[in-house]
């Protein structure tokens, strides 16, 4: 797994995103410096803010639209911003262009917050691992091979 030396080394974020948003998000991150993904998991991100010590955090992303639950993307978590009427406070500036075709993804959407990342990139097929190999933050045993994830989660840094 990839890791940045300045990142928090005790915690990581394991999160889903649709493949089309990741592909477009990669372009957004390259051109704008970061990309923002929506979430309703306020408690997860609040806890992450409390334990990360202000440091960036490695993010391991599985493609929610694919269903094989292997980590296919990596990024560096910068923080989150609260949604304004379900939309990112900067509008579409940091959002993947593909989100524009879904009414619930932007203005008037259902999101509580937007988690922002930089350095988003796809992991080569041969280096992808199942989310079950990750260990929940604060626990000793990994999720296991039969684990089916449900939204963003905090994990020990792999």
C-alpha cells in the first residue's frame, strides 16, 4: 500500500465512491488540486478529525458501483466541509463533473458534508486488496474476507 510520510500513521479512511466519479474526480484533483466527495456519515468524519492530529490521512477507496470490494483507488484526505443545502459550498468547483447528471449529488442534494482529497490515483489491478484485509480502527482483527462494507469507515493504517 502507498503511504505518505507526513500522513497520520495510526489511522486511515476506507471509503466507497462510484467509479465514474473517481475517474472524473481524478481529473478534478489534477486540475483543481483536490476533489470533494459527498457523504452523510457525519460521525465517521467527526471522529477522524478528532484522532488525526491535523495530519493528512491515507484514503483507500473501493468502487461502490463494482461490488467486488477491492481497494482500487488511493488519495490523501485533507478534511471535510459542511454541505450548504446539500451542495458543496464552492458549487461544482471541486466536484467530479459526473456528479452533475445526478440531482441528489449537488444543489438541493442529500449530502451532509464533503470529504476532500488530493493526489487521487488508481491502484494497479495487481496491487488491489479486499476491504476485508483492513482492520477496524481500535480493533485487533481484520474485517475478514466475507466482509461487505457499508459506507466510509475508519481503519488502522495498513
